[in-house]
């Protein structure tokens, strides 16, 4: 009896030998389930990325859909000035224009304005902002007069809005220099003439002459003899120009 193993001892030994096996299996099982957890985490992360991407795309789409195109801006005239020799007018716009290729003044200005610009007037673009009006022969436009634009000729680069309206042309005041030719002195009852056709500084514009006499008022007494009750009357006649 002493040599044979006791059932409890054998059972204890058997029990003792199965514990590591169970522990190892448990450890393996635990290790095997870890990738599943990682996979779950990866799936969650992927879901998060997908959700974030979808949210970002949705937000971007919403922003784009709510924006509106900028309002169309028409060119405005900043200034229009005569050249120093009054041979041309420079018109400057506030923004770049569509630069029409036409050189005809009637394309840019209304007929009442074209009549002031002379025969053979032409228009050229210096750049997208600047129009040069080269005046023709017989131009009558002067500083302070106005020009009227055509309504749909000069537009912005996109041709979505056009300049229009009336603007004033500015420049120095023309002061003609008159050379008066005639005799230095005259006698009573003599015939004489004055010539003022030699005028400088008019820039080819038409001239209006106004003649005046300055100085003492001259009284010319012409005697008229009237025989009426044997009396003589002397009537003064005032001569003025």
C-alpha cells in the first residue's frame, strides 16, 4: 500500500499537469483575440476617417453652393483732358476695359458729341484703361464742354457691364493773342480799316470778334442849317461803334 500511489496524489498530479495547459491555451486564446480587437479598432478608425471625409466633403459642397458670383462693375471715367496743343483728348477709365477694336468716334460717342470732334476724328486705345480721341479738322469742342458715351460700347473685360452717361472735358483756358493791324493815327473824315485776322493761340477753334472803342467819348458836331423863322440849329450827333 505504501508503494502504490494514492488516488488523491494521482489526481493531484493530474490536476497539477493540466493547469499549465489551460493557462497556455488561455494565453493563446487571449493573444489570438488581440488582432480582432486591433481589427475592430482599425475598423473604427476607418469609419472615423470615412465619416470625417464625408463631413468635410459635405461642408465643402455646402459652402460652394451658398456662394454667389461677384456683382458686375462697369468702367467709370476718372478724367478726360485736352492735350497741351488741343489736338487730342485723353479719357481714363477706372478699371480695365474690353478695348473695342473700332476707331470710329461714332462707335464710342453719341452723334451730338461727334459733331464737336471735327472731320476725320479717330479713336485709339493706349492701353486697357486709356482711350485717346484724336480730333479732326474743324473741331469746336472747348474745355468745360461735355461728351456723351454710347450705352453699350465700352465695357469691362467680361463684357458684363458697360460705361454710359455724360462727362466733362477739362483743359487750360484758351486765351487768343490778337495782332491788330491798321494805321497808327487817322484824320477826321478819313477812311481807314483795321485787320485782326492774325490771331494766335486759338487751337484752330472758330473765333468770334467783338469790336469796342475805349477812351473818351467823341462828340462829332455836324451843323444842320434849318431855316425856320430865321434860326439856325446845331444838333450834336453821338457816334458809337
